[in-house]
C-alpha cells in the first residue's frame, strides 16, 4: 500500500500556496488603487530623489519677510532721513536661486508667471542668488503707477519692478547692513539696464517739501527711511509712509474700509 503523505508536509505546502496567493492579491490591489501603469513605478525613485532634493534645498534657505512702513501724518523732519516715491502696485520680494525665480507677494503668492518681464530681469542679473525688495507697477502715459492697469491683467506683460532694497546677494545676508550700504549694492547690481526692473530714486532734503511736490504730481505719497537703519521684518519705526489723501489708492482703501 502507498504511504500516506506526512501531515506536517501537507500543512507546509498549503502555507506556501496561501502566501503566494496573498502576494498576488496585494500586487493587483496596489496597481488598481494607484491608477499608475506598472512600468511607471520604475521611474518613481528618481522623482522621489529630485523631490527630496528640492524640498531640502528650499528648506535650507533663510526666510525673508518684508519690512512694512508705519503710517504717519507728516514727513519726519531733520537730515537723518531719505525719501522715496510710494508707488501704487504689488509689493514683491523677488527671489533668485540659480536659474529659478520667484516673485512673492505679501500673501506668499508667486507672480513669476504673471509678470514675465520682471522675472526675466531678475534672471538676467549677474548673480547666483539674490532677494530684491520692490513694487511691481504699470505706469500710464504720464509716468504714474496706476493700480487699475496692473490689476486688470491686460498690462501684466509690461509690468516693471521698481526696486528699492537688496536683502541678499550670492548667499550674503545684507539685512543687518545700513540702508545706505544696501542701496549702494542694489545700484551696482542694476547698473546694466533692463526693461523689467528699475531703481527707485532716493531723495534727500526736507521731507515736507518732497512730500508736497510728490502730491502735486499725483503720486500716492512718499516713504521716508531712517539713515543707518537695518532691514527688519514687520512694521518698522525706521520706515514711515505718508500718503497723499487725494491719490486714487488712498480713496480706494477708504472705500474698501467703508464696505
């Protein structure tokens, strides 16, 4: 008579068969749930490595938040201040890291695609990295920045960055340096002209006189900045904004607050 199979051997064979079936089910479920063709998984490791590299590179960069001027009713008096025209546009921190350009608004939105001329200008700067603070503007026929033009999207292709500060260049953090030194470095960086970026001119002298003439020309107002001051994020007593009450931007803000 033939010998009966060993009971333990039969149990072991059943166990192996059950493992193989379970493995087949897992593979099938994984492919069905992912919705990705099987051959795609071969390329995933390289994508994951690149994703980790980009996240790590961005995480290692210092963060830059804008310095915000405090409102004032009248310009500061005395010789320790410089003054600039306040333009009506979008505040932008323009970041350059290698070939990558980001134009970040105060809300953290990237407007690089929205303002291509500015992005081209930042990419063309002769540096490996930089962070430029400025205002994206579109001007009318009289040379005044008009917010309705830049808000309409139709004129975004010709928007220009009116640059007024330099926070970082080639890995060097400039925020602790005096504003005069930062502006000198910025002027040197922008020595070659480009249609997408311009240096915001600085005025010295009596702030009240500069403010009066700026208002007469229809400007939004002026920003007065204390000489010798560093760049600090948030509201700063070193930067004061004095608005023209007749400017469209001021009237627009008043209407929005009333609503």
